[in-house]
C-alpha cells in the first residue's frame, strides 16, 4: 500500500456563524463546532484511506476562544498518523477578524477514525509520511497519545509504552 502525505488528506471548510448556531452569549455552540470538526475530520480520513470511515473517538478538544456570531470560521483537518486500521486527525480552527481579515487560531481537536469495509469491518489504511516539521511533530506525538490511551484503557502495560517511557527517562 502506497504511503500518503498529510497534504493529501488536508480538508479546509470555511463557513459563517449564523444566529441559529449561537448560544445566549452570541457565540457558536460548542456542539456545532464539534459537528463541523467531525465532518472535516471524516473527509480527511476518507481522503487518506479511500474507505468508509467512522469516528472512533474524540481524543482532545480545546475551546480556547469563543467564535462570535458573524465570524468567518475555518476548520482545517489532516491525518497526523495512520496506524493499522485507524487514523488520528488533527484539526485546527481559525477565525477571521471581520475588519482586518487576519486569521487567528481559536480552537483545536484530535479525532480518531477507523476505516471500514462495506460490512463495517475495520480495514487496513495506508501508512503516513509526514513532510513538514509540524507534521513530523504531530506524527511522533500521535504514537505517544495512542500509547497513553491504551494504557488508560488497560489494553497496554505501562512498561510496554516505550514512547511514553522515553518522555520520562533520559
């Protein structure tokens, strides 16, 4: 199976925040943002695997800044690492200043998707070859996150989490 780069899965979705999508403070509902991120991540996972993909987990979400009514919000997603049948998708959320057009990072998230066949059985995905420094950082961190998740779920012994142990030993 040919390895792919994160840029091959890159997905950019830009939209406007409308009144029906906001809370009483006139900011985008968190759940609405989660849905937008899930859609972008799904497209990225599908582009990487060329398979049906399903959300396996939402590993991390940081709501660092509110997204006000009327904002132009851009969700950027790309595969950060591919495992056997799963893919970690890193998502950046940007808001555009209404007056200057400057973009600033508002939020981020990390989702895991699994590729499945027509019967819903997990199926193998292509490996990922990161190219940029940021892609390489996210690629390396993805394995540590996966090991931590497996340790916490009791599916991996802490002593076998080599990438995690390396953080704490010299």
